[in-house]
C-alpha cells in the first residue's frame, strides 16, 4: 500500500526533527482520512518525540485498531507505555510483538528494553531481558541498538565481561553515541590500575565530547575527590618531618632526645622539606592536569561538603606541623599534643570517607 503524499511529507519533516510541523501536516489529512494507519503511526512517533506520551498512546492505539497485531505499532505502543510508567502493559505489547514476529530483531529489542528498565524488577525478568537481547544480536549483529541492549542487560545480570564486549561492539558500530562513549570512558577510568589523576583526565576528556553526560560528571567528581583525599597524605608527611626534627619520640637508635629549642637553621630546613613535599606531590601534578580537571577541583571544593572536609583536614595537619617546627619550643609537651592532634584529624575519617563522592 503506497503512502499518501501528506504522510510522506510528515515523515520527511520528522526526519529533519521538525515534529511540530509534522503534526500540523497530518492533522488535515487525518480529518479527511481517519482510517489511514500509516498516518496514525507517523503521528504517534511525533507525539513520542515531543514527550506527549498520552497522545502518542492514543495514536498508536488507533493504528492498532485499524491494523490489529501490527508489529511496528505494538513496539511503538510498548515504548510509549513504558514512558508512562505502565510497565505491565508495555511488557504485554512487547511480548505480543515477539509472538507475532519472532524473526524481527526490533521485537526482541523492545522486550529487552521493557524488562531491563527497572532495577528492582525480579531477577527472572532481567534474565529474560538478557535472553531477548542475545536473540536481537543474533538476528541483527550489524545494528548498534542490539549491542546496546546486550550491554545494559549484561550489566543488570552481573555479566561484566559480556557487557564490556558488547560496549566495544556498540561503540564500533555507533562511534558518535555519547552514552556509549560515556560508558566506555567510565569503564576505562574505573580499572584497578588507573590512578585518580589518570581517571580525572579520562573523565575530563570524555566530557569534552559529551558535555551533558551525568555519568561522566559524577565520575569526574569522584576522581577529583580521590585527588583531594591524597592531599592528607602530603600533610601527614609534613607532620612526620616536623616530628622528626624536634625529636618528639625516642627510638632505639637515638634514645637521647636533642636539646630544645631547635636551632633556626633546622627549622628553616624543615620548611624546605615541606615545600618539596607539596611542590612535587601537589603543585607539579596540578599544573600537568587538564584545564577541566583543575577547574573541577575548585568547583568541587566550593560545592562538595566532603571535599571541603578533606581539604580542611589537610590544612589543619599542615598547620600543626608548622607550629611544631617553627616555634622555638623549650618543652615537648605542647608539640606532642599538636602532633597527635594533627594525626587524629585526618585519621578520624579516613576509614570510611573513601566511599564518599565529594
């Protein structure tokens, strides 16, 4: 059956992303020919793309009334019902599409999409979604969407190796897909051997290509937070240097503590050591980072409560180290209190703040 000129024009407008104009083109045609199922299908797609899901459902239902069991209409109805939160009806429509056309990959893809949409769904549903995605890949291995479905369902069913292979294939077939790019970057940055600095650079580079990706932004924030956590170790290094300079604790090798106050030259030398610790451990690394990472460090400190906490802990520990090393103490009691205070402040949260995200 040939497509009416008005419907063809509406479909062409949709191809250009002009969905409102497509609807305007279809309105007089459907008023004259309300039994044109193709027109209802095109109208349903226009409503769906504009987020008018209730209107899209009515148009898809009208199409199915005119052509009962139309697989394309069932798949479209399944997508729209899923967007409306009517999961059981969406599943029924997708299963009907699979039943009517088991050899069409879009039917299995639609069923997989419905079953994997809810993380709290029963494990059996996720397994069924995985099987449907596998069948879609078998029927259409050249389609990027089938590998996308397999990737999502493999993640849901804890098949990480399958998910990685599917992601690589998905990205090969659709290299410009921002979701695939974001997931690939996240997978690479989350590898065990990747440092916080490397991960931050990866996420920043990924955001350059997909600036709207919430996944990459969360990943960059987490990597930045890991970098900020590392500053506490630099601060503890400064505290250790100050403690060694003033001989706070006797050892078997040096049981006799030096006389106080410590000479000015020793105190100034500790400042050089502290400057080297921060210069090589923080400043040099900071200058080598991508501009996006440096900007995110400042941003996260402004908006992240835990980011401010770890920076404050590092500052507090360094301040204790400076007080210990730069004041000409004549007694070790106050420096000892300062040392334990500088040690306790960062250690008080190190045990559990690793899971925080900034």
